[in-house]
């Protein structure tokens, strides 16, 4: 699951970069992609935190 999530994050990060360099940063699609990336990053952070806690 972690590898799949990291792959999604990377794909979305690249897509967001392409959009953000060719459009306004307040463009609806740029904002939507940014929010989606934030959501995935938050998921990853929770997963990582849980993994660290279960280590102890």
C-alpha cells in the first residue's frame, strides 16, 4: 500500500507541476490538484506515523 501511495503522490506531483507552470496558480484545476496532493500527503504522513508508533 505504501508503495502505491508514493507512486500516486509522485504522479500527481508531476501533473501539478506541469499545470502550475502553464496556468495561473488560482486556476480551478491547479487548486483541485493541489488539494488532492495535500490529501495524499496527509494519508502518507498518517501511515508513516502509525508505522513508527507500532515499531515501539
